[in-house]
C-alpha cells in the first residue's frame, strides 16, 4: 500500500500531517485505511485512477445524495481528490458494533422508507460502478426498458464478447427481456442502494444500520431485496421490518431469481463461470 501523506493532507485540507492507524478491509479494488487528523478519525479509500476512472468521485456523489435523502445512516463525505496515479475518497469513520434483532428490523424499515423516495425516470444522473464494472444508468421511462437495455442486454453482450455466454444464451435473454412486462409488476422508480449484499452494510456501535459502497440508481425496489437474498447476511427481522413498512407485491419471492440475473451477470463477468448455472436456471424457461 502506497500512501501519499502530503496529498492526503492537502486534499483533506488538514492542518496537521495525518497519522496512519490501521488498514481496513477494502476488497479487490481499493486500499482502505483509518487515519487520525485534526483530532478526528477518518477513513481514506484509494485506488488506481486509470483503472477505474472517476470511481471515487461518483461514489462521493452517490453517498452525498443518500446522506441527504435516505433515513439510513451513511458515513459523511469529506472530500475526493487525486494525484498523478491514485484517486482518493475521504469520509467519516463510524465504529462498527454488533448486529441485533432491533438493528436488523430498523435496517428493513429504513430501507423501505428509502424505497418510497421516487423519481420521474428509472436510472441515474450519471453512470457509475457496480464492483469494478461500469454501470450504465441512461434514464428510461419504464422499468422493462431500463432493466432490459441498461442491465441485462448490456451485460450479456459483454459476457458474450468474453466467451462466457453463447449465442443461444443471448437469444434466451432477449426472450426474457421481451416478457418483462408480464413478469415484473409495475412500480414507481425507487431510490436503490444498488449493491445491497451483506458486505455493504454494518451495524454501528450506536446500533444504527449503516450503508456504504452503493451502486445507486432509481429502479424497481425488488432489485435491492433480490440482492439481499443472493448471498445472505440479512435476518428475518430485516424482512419483517421492510414488509411492515412498505409491503412487497404478491408473489415477490417468485421474482427474485429474475432480478438476480443482473448481479449474476456481473459476477459471471468479474469472477467467471461459477455463476453460469444460476443464470442457466432462469433463462432455460425462455
């Protein structure tokens, strides 16, 4: 891990040189570390900027928006900046605690409240990232058009070019997209986290649910729910809290696999053919 302390002091507008405390988990993309500067604790995220252009600037925009709009707690954003090689995101440090039944229930309640925040179109004001993949957010007036064109067909072409899908797979995915209006009930665009798996939230020491690393856009709210079901990490209290606040449409569980097609295509491209069976199990119907 290469740390440009002069750049962090300058970019953070700190009076004193920051002090490194410890490295935090940052996944495959980012180096993340805890620092102390000007008598406060901060989290710094950095990655190589030419590999992920404007990634952390886009995350800054998303987190600022969530902080203003969502009832869920998000770390306050301090600044984003770059040097010749790296880009940086500087944010508030929130100490992690233990999950509780109450915190899980409030996570569900507050996510449901966030999903009530709507927009005139599906999509977002700028493209961003899901993991290390570029996420296209061109705004559309219907969910079926958005999910088909900006999610499924865009990534299926990418996967085909990488020889991870064959032509018959593409045909089945096109058939699936043509039937979206019959499969997914119409709902207003909802403000989504966009990448809500168990690794992108925690419970703070104050017992508050905290979300981070979003792939924000306005979409069908069952997308976030489908993501929570993909890898686990959410208790029954979470779903009970959500349902009590903003009940999902009838037979929502039957639609989860259809909405998990997008994250499964993302993971197919990023991590390989281990995710192909989950895709096949859905598209074989089409």
